[in-house]
C-alpha cells in the first residue's frame, strides 16, 4: 500500500466518525455547548442513554472527543479545535452546494 493510499484510507476512517447522523449531531452540540454529559445529550438530541453512550465511546476511541470524570459524572468535550474547524467547513460547503447534495441520487435520504 502506498503512503498516499494509506493516507486516503485513514481519512476515510476519520470521515466515518462524521458520517453518522447522530455522531455529527453530538459533535455539533458539543461545539455549541462545550462540555456535556450523556444525559444532557439525550435530553437535547433524543435517543436512548445506551445508544448515546455507544456513540460517545466511538467518538472517544477515534480521538474526536475527550472525557473528564467528575465524581459519578462524566463530561465530554471536543478533543481539538480542528474538529470544530471540520464542522464549520462542512457548514460552509453546504452553503455552497447543499441543494445539490440534498438532491444527489447516490446518497438517498434516510
């Protein structure tokens, strides 16, 4: 495998973290609010606590979020400013071509 191919494969893995609708909503909520607990995310985004915990574990394993235990509570935040940069860049790109993306036949709406 060439270095370029390896870098592309690694980038594809990164974007899988952003590719799930709930994980993307979690990252956006953390970008907006700062630190939140799983219960806070469930209250604002919906879903079950176990499902949310699974998404948080995925985001943490990928290095996109970090946690901070405080007593019996665990607070999560975005791991690096660059994660927020990716979210902002996505918003900018959607401003330019969001309608085309919405109508793209290769990625039908769920």
